[in-house]
């Protein structure tokens, strides 16, 4: 069997089985000037897979803004790099591991985290934080989900959460944030997007460019096995069918302990000054690392597979080149100094073997026991692969009328019960059951972990002295439902929300990374969604000054022909110049004034994109039908996402950053899923009544959390006012003595500031609309529902 | 006075312990590599948290056989001050420097959260700066922190007042309710009979500055510093 595969005569049919089209095959013949052998075909097939080559997305990705004055390294390297001052840079990137996480949730998620961590420390940066953006099918039975389906989704969630935790916890990097969302469309195609952030000195950043003819090429880390062969090409670049479960052997297996050793050894080896270039072996393993290093460096490379440490005997060149065994690196050392590098790896107990050399002439030659197993010009393989401008087609317009939309309850209706339902829904409920399975505080940098602030905030210790000056904030966001209803506007919202979250933590947004999860690019409707989303991202990142520095595209997220919602997930990085100015969501003191900051100049909503003949009321209904409330309470998912005004978002962001720097506000929390009511409630839930800290005894009668009394006016229906999700808004709390100053700052930034009410300590959460109570309950009752429903859904059913 | 922080392959709280001692307490500290049998004349040894040797087989089971542990055992048995945090506590149990063993958390999941522990004894070098009954807010982060031992050992521990930290609620009113992992008698930390070796599951090195949500971990390190200062005076 093992020998048989090397003797296979390659035909266009065998190429087709590798996912290589006839045209692509002809191109391979042209590049080689002959027919490829089976190993070469394997190499071309993974390098030209959608996952590695971006062949369908390239033409669109060009439209994204990637430059900025702080951007040190944009897309194309292992991770994006931005200047964060004091001679330091941050390396960060988000990546998907969707299909493996469905086939084998635990290992799929662990290797997703492992892969992104390697991308970061390959650049010479020590990882300091991970965020995970997770999307699953519904975990409770409902209109679109049977109990059987829900049970399966719960198992997938459990495996993914354990996997994310297991890897990060053992590796020793805190998992500080992210998001968890639920929609029926992710039922057989969960999304597992992992973001990692690392810090390095600016002059010590490493790139993956082979340099110096004659320099030795060194293989380090875990041994190569047969796991993960064709992970990139078969799992990540094809849609799912019923047989996909049989692809379990294509999923890699992670070993965080090995990766921790690899991290320490790599960073130590880099310090010797003898490392010229380094590249991790992620997707497409040895193939991708050798070919890309040579191509980027404009050199050739020659390696001998017989020297590659192998876990199993009898592996063919095809298998060794295509294995996706985890925790491996390829590096180029300075000739004559390889022993310095090898001794560091030996100290850490890791395999490190010289497997080849950098050569002249641009040819990648793979030898095996004295025979040439593959011989390919590296640059044409890596850079001159197929590029497709695939057909786009807008889907037939959705014909909707008022009867398809949310019907607002009349004024005066008490909405408390609906509010409780919303707080109990998995989308809104506390994610504590999940986040407590992640180590959030290792490395002692976490200033705001999951749920404490709108963004995760970690401080930066100087790598040498440990001195602390600045902090970084990160938020990942995406709204598949909105992108499904309007991919361009939905994508803009994703950027806006991530940037707004960062600003609400007090940090100035400086750069972004994106993970674009879509269906099959071979479907014109999907490509249209993709193109629209790119336009939205580009526009939003430009206006919000957050250039895209990297990320990945994940196509073929479909099962049995059904695509997921188009789901661009955006990670925005922000910088906080003073670590003591972190803003959190929790209300702080009884008597503080609650303000709504609104970046929109006009109070008219939803005018954009709504048909001119529709009146104001139906415009509101149309927009509200895309809300979390509408989905949870009525099951209606229709209409349009709220209109977005990017300049309004920008004004709000600038205003929040200024208020944080002034130290003028007590708390900040943006308005997003579930609207104003959820924002206010979460600020209460996160609060602690003064005097109830450690050691003090609490009398049973007194409230443990602060509360709020809110008075709303305006002509919008109460449900819209309380649960609407229009952007560019945040709730802040202010000491009465600081109110005048805050209002003044808001005016300077042309942000409207509406006084909504007060922080109280009577334990009663009350929202009045035009003088009538629409939500009225104790904070305790609301918090109980919110705090425990996810755990109940996952473990007690 | 010098602290030593042992680095096993897979230790991941080594830098945090080092930082707490050097940058917050401003005391001398150095790393000690697991293959070294030389404790570099340190006066106190810290076995940090993490997943030593991947925690393969059983937490701490392999670390216990590393060269450095031979010296740590000798050091501990001759009265040297040794503190094990989380994985370090597990290693001390495996090495027989402390009695008992860890089981999986009762919920069978990794848990990371702030817990509250009560200082039960203050006549140890790890707690002498604390008030008896003082409640500390310190995070845990472990899968295997469910401390257990046989009845006779438990009786010994209680009789010799070796239980130095117990889980409780924020106001100290309900120990069972504050127990995150099922540990017997809500035990969060113990010392040996001679009181110079201690282990605890919560991570004091993670809460040494108010910005980190609590600075309650400082009292443990300050106690160690005071004990070392006291010991130096006694020998002077």
C-alpha cells in the first residue's frame, strides 16, 4: 500500500480526486514541463487548495485597506504586526478551524488554537492572549431544531470548549475573551475562529523568508506522522456531505505540552542570533513551509525526507510532505552556527535535525534516500497558482411586507417576561459556564477578562524589565444573521461593533484582523455575499482607521448543499496609553447618572436602505425584525439590519476614548445584542454594592448588586426603544459632579448625550417608557435567569 | 535572601512567580532548571503552576523524578522553605513532601475563577503576616485540585494544625459553598508537620496588584520574606 502510492501514474482523473481541475492540471504540466508524479501532484493540490491559495478570494481581498502608519507587517506573513510604542510590536491574527471542529470537536478546537499560537511565536512574539469566536447550532430545541439536533450541538459545544481550554490552559496563555453565538445554520458546520496576540521587540520580529545560499534548513518539534494528510485540501476546501464523519483521520491531534516546549525553545533559539528565518508547519505541513520560505526568499530549497523525524515507519514522500502533524517548525539557520540552534532544542528535549539547505535557482527539490521525490520551481507553485474571478449573482430580492415583520406590542405593555426570556436565551445569557473552563489570568496581565469590559484588556510587560506602561484591548465580533440579511451592512456592523467595544474599554482602535466564514465559492450567490461583505469591511475599516493586517478565508462552510450565514468575524486591536484608565461595564456607585451616548446626529433611524414609500413605523418594524429580541420572542428573522452610519460610529469611538483618557466616567458598555435593556442589566449584574467586598458580612436583606431606574421618551414603540440594536450608542455612568464635564466632552465630539436615569442600590431594575413601567423586576430575579440558563441548558436538561 | 523558582518543562506560572517576587516584592529571585541539582543557594524554593512534563500519567507524577526534585526533597527535609502552587502542590504530594493526593475536580472540568480561602493557621512561614481567619480572594485554575487523603492522615493533618487554607465564601460564612473542586474538608492548602513545606491550589502570584482584581496573594509572599528575615536575624 505504502509503496503502491508512489508508483501511481498521475492522470487528470487522479488530479480531479485531489481537487485539481483540468485547467489547473494543464497549468501544472506547463510549470513542470512534464507530468507531475504523485508526490508533486499532492504538493500542488494542497498549495493550490482554496485554503492555502486564496484562489477565489484573492481578487476581492485586494480591496481591503491594509496600510496604516502603525502597520509594520500587513497580510501575507504568519501574522499581522503593529507598532505599539516603546520599541514594542504586537503580532495578532485570527484563523478558522471549522470543519475539523465538527468532525472531531475536541481535537479540531485544540489544533485551531495551537495553529494560531504557532503563527504568533513564529514571528518571534510571545503569545499573551487568545480569544475565541465560536458559533454553534441551537442548543435548545425549537422551531428549526429537534431535541436530537440540539443534543448533538451541545456535544459539539462541549468538545470545542474543552478543546480550546485544554490547549490554552496547558500552553499557559490566557483565553481572555471572544464570543459565543447560536443560529440553526451552524448546526452541522460550527465556526471555531481563534485569535492570538503576541508581543515582541520591534527589531526582533522574524519573517518566513529563506535567505543565504548554503544555509542549513532545520526541522524542529514533533515527529511527522500520518495524521492530518489533506486536512487543508479535503477538509477545509470542500463542502460537507454525510460521509464527512469518515474524514476523522484527516483531523490533526494537538499536544499543547509539546507546543509549550517549542515556544520556549524557538524564542530562545531566536535570541542566539543564528536563526535566519522560521516558518511553522500548519496547513499543508512540510509542503507549505518549504515552498513558501523559498518562494518568499527568492531562493531554492533542497531537503532530504529520510532525515525528517518520523513517528511511523514506511511513510511515503507523499505522506511526509502532506502530513499535518502538529507542533512542528522549519527554520533556516546561519551556516556554521547551526549547533547553537540545535543545542537550544536539545536543552528543551526536542527533535531538531538539519534536513536540507537553501539553494540557488528557485527550485525546491525533495529527496528521499538518494532519489528525487519531487522537483518543483517554488515561486510559480507558491505565487502563480490559479486565481479565479468567480461569477457573482445577487440572490433574488426578498419580497417582504409588514406581515412578515415584527409586530410591536402596544404602548404600555409590560415587557418584563419577554425581557427574562431574552436574558435566558443562550445568545444573551452569561457565558460564565464556558469562560470558567479557560484559564483567564495566567501571565498576570489580564486587566479585563471575559465579560468585565466590552473588550478583553491585557497589560504589556516589557519583555526585559517587566515594567508596565500600556495595555492592549481586543474584541472579536460578527453577526451572521445581519450579514445574511444584508452582507455589506452586516460586515460594516461587525467592524463597528468590534471597534466600539475596544473604545468602550478605553482603548483607541488601531488595527484589525478578519476571519471570513462563507459557503461554497462555486455558488454565485455566495461569491456575491463575499464580495458585498468585503466592500462593507473595506469601507468600515477605512473610516474607523483599522487597517486589516491579516486573517483567513474559510469557504465551503456548507453541509448537504446548505450554506451557513455569511459570517465575517472581525478582531479589532486597540491601545490604551495608561493602564489605570481601563473602562469596565459594571456600574460603580449609587447615585451615578446614567447617560446614553449616541454618535448619530439625527434621531431618525432606518432611513437608509428602506423603501421610500414605507412610513416610519414600518421602517422600524423592518429593522427590528433582524434583532435578537425578534428572533427569541417571535422566531421572526427578516427585514434588514439597522442602518449604519460609520461617521457616527467614529464620533462615538473618539468620544469614548477621550472620556476614558480624562478619567471622567465610571463605566461604559455599548449597546448591541438585546439592545439598551440588556446593556443596562449587564452593567447591574457586573456591579458589586460597596461594602460587600471580601470579609464583610452581608445581611440577607440588602442587595448585592447595584440597580437602575430609567425613564425613556420618544415616539418609537417601547420594544424598539428598549430592545432595538441600532449602533453608534453606548451607556456610560457618571458621577453627578463630573456630569457637566462629560456633557462638554460629548459636545466637542458631536455626540448626543441623553440622561436616562440613575444608578440605585434598592435592587429594583425599572425602565419606564413615557411614564409607564415596561420593565420592572428585581436585579436578583433578572440575574438569576441570566446567570444560570446556559449552564442549565448544557448540563441539566 | 534569595528565592528560586523551579522551571520544569511545561511550567507556565514560573514567569508569574518570578515577576511577583522581583517586580512587586523587589526581592532577589532566579530560575532553577529542572535538570539542575544545584539550588543556587536559594533560601526559599517555589514550585510553580503549570503542566510539568505535560502532566502525563498523573499530575506531578513525572516531575517528582526530575533531578531538581532530589535537591528540593533534601532541602525541604532539612528545614528549607518550599512553596508549591497548583501543579507545584501536586508535585509536592507526589514527592511525599506533603501528604495526600489530588483527584479530578468534582465537576470533572477545568475551573478558573476567583475563590475565597480562609487563613486557618498563622504560625507558618507562609502565613505569619496574615491574620488568623483572614479571608483571601485568590484565583484557582486547575482540573485536578480535589485534595484527598485517608482518614488517619486527615486526623493527623487536623491534629497538627497542618491545614493552613480552607475554601469558604466571601464572608467566611459557608465553607462547603465556597469549595470549587470537592476537596475533602474544603482543604485549599496544607503544610508539612515541620511547617517549612506548604502547598496550595489557588495562585497567590496572580493577585499581587490591585489591577489584577486583588492583591491578597501578597500576604503569602510577605510572610515568606518576614520568615526569611527572622531566620537571618536568628542566625546572625
